[in-house]
C-alpha cells in the first residue's frame, strides 16, 4: 500500500492551526462589508494566534478577536 503526503494550500481561516499563517484570498457569504470595516482584505498576511476560548488573529501586526462564524467565511492560502 502506498501513502502519499498531501498538503492543504487553501482553507477557511478557522481551520488553520494556532500560529499557522496564510494570505487572505477571498471571502464567502455576505460578510464583505463587515470584514472590510475591520481592515480584513484579500492579499493581507494573517496568523491564527489563538483558537480557544476566542479566535484571535494577527493581521499585519494588528490583533483582532473574531467570531468563528466570520472566520469560516475568510479563505486563505496557507503559507507555512
């Protein structure tokens, strides 16, 4: 039996592991205005700093607490 290593290159933000980084590629759903008001835009580097008890992201050296429902709408290209 053969085993192949695989990697995930695109993911919703909420599925990253703590300290994992990605580049925001797009948003899904109706969250565009809300995300842009928070400064979350495609092309920015984001690090998932903490998953519990709150989801904390580092967005270009700005730390934000975001709801997991919002994090599910943010698509990132994993860069770690």
